[in-house]
C-alpha cells in the first residue's frame, strides 16, 4: 500500500544571539565590538523525482533546522545555519489548518515552509544588543495525490487491470476474483513523443444509500486525472453501472467529477454477441459504451489513440 497522507512537524532555526563584547584600548577607553548572530536555517520542501509516496515520513515526522551561530567579540559574525531540505514526491499538497499552502505538482518545485529566524544584533553598532528572531514551527499535513492524466475506474472484476495492462504493457496482477488490486498502480503510455500516466485503481465499492463508503479512499488520486475511463462488463446493465460509479465518485467528493473527460467502456465483449455491440460504439456517451476485449485485443489500439487525441 502506498502512504499518501501524513502529519509532519517542521521547525526552522532560531537566529544566533548577538554578542555583547567590549574591547579595551586603555584603562579608560573601550569600545563595543559584539558581532551579529547568524541566521537560523530555513526548512524547504523540494520535489524529488525518486519518491513515489510518503512512506519515508513513517519513521520520521519531525524536521528541525539548525540555529544560527552566536556572534562573537571583535565584530565576528556568527555563521548562518544551513537550510534543511526535505524531499517530497511530485504531487504533494502541503496543508496547514485545512488550507492548501502549495501544490507541488511540478517536477522542479520547491517551497519555503518555515523561514529561519534573523540573527540577533551585537553591540558593535549600538550600545545594546537586539535579540535574535525565533524560527517558525508548523504542523503540516502532506497530502500526496498521484500525478496522472488517465484513471481507470469500475466495480470489482470488471476488467480494469486487464485494460491497464494492455494499455501500458505492464503485468499487474489480474485474477478472476474480486479486489485483487488493493492499491493504485500507475504507468506511462507513450505515443508520438507524448507521454501520459495511467492509473489502475482498486474496485469501487458501493455504500448504503445516503452514506459514504470509506474504503473508496483511493478516489483522492483521481483529483489530478483529466480523463476517467469507467468500465463495466455488464452488457445489459452498463448504463446503470456508469450511473452508480459516478454516484460513488460524487459521494466521495462532489468536486471530483468537474472538468473531467469521461470514456465509457464495455469490457470483455468477446463473451457477448458482437453484432449488437458494434452498432453502439461510442466512447463519450454512457448510453452507448465503447466495446473492448483484452482477450481478443479488440478496441485497445483505438482506445489508446483516442486517449491521446482527447488529452492533446
Ligand atoms: N473473456 C474475457 N475475460 C477478461 C477480459 N478482461 C479481463 N477478463 C477477466 O476478468 C477477470 C477480472 O479481470 P481484472 O482485470 O483483474 O479485473 P479488475 O478487478 O477490474 O481489475 C479476470 O479473470 C480476467 O482474466 C476480456 O477482455 N475477456
Ligand atoms: Mg484490478
């Protein structure tokens, strides 16, 4: 299972104290020469291309940057502390008090989460010192949403993983019993120098009327999907399946259905009367599902092409 949400504590460094020092020139004369303290370290979140979930935060939930060094006599400045860089996977949303501070959805993005404190001022320019600034401390929720353009959704055993495998060339486990896919898998598809990520998902489960089914938590990962492939293998009841699937998605989060392109697939058509199916082929109309068969490799290449045509 991937770890996709976690609470983490971040704290930047405190500034170093300014020095209060006097340099004596003679028995009657002295001048102030206390140097300033160094800056405390920032905490910076940085996207790493090598991370694919938040499991690295399981054992380590506190990240504290170092404090700035103290100023010294003879006007010597304290050293600034190094920044603390915390790597996160691309697709991490950074949340404080339920407010999204930033969505690190791009490859080269970083975000200053806690600013290090300014160093204290020594008494070199004035007769007194100024205290250093404290660092910032934040309780943050890291919320990872898998970067993907295409998500495959359906009820148990409808043929999701088989379609995923034939689109992507992967070999994810396919089985004739429900709930084989327990976590999301994803992989890239490529066509004429364009690349998109396709997401295979666990099966959608239905809640009792009026309730939300909490086991559909994986639906958070279709947040970024632009195209959603709904699959049914029920040749007589696919329209109803698509309605029920959309209903579960909107029960989970009503905002999820907005601005997505939907493809409606009728899977495993090698099992049914093909004459009837061919007449009804349409990808974007839930009344007329698009017929595919992984077993007979029917409709797969065209489906792939249509994905690229629609995503541009
Ligand atoms: N006849 C036939 N069976 C299929 C086809 N696609 C999938 N299946 C079978 O349907 C079952 C469920 O497939 P799977 O891809 O694991 O479904 P998922 O639970 O929705 O991911 C497996 O036994 C597959 O072999 C197909 O195109 N034709
Ligand atoms: Mg599956």
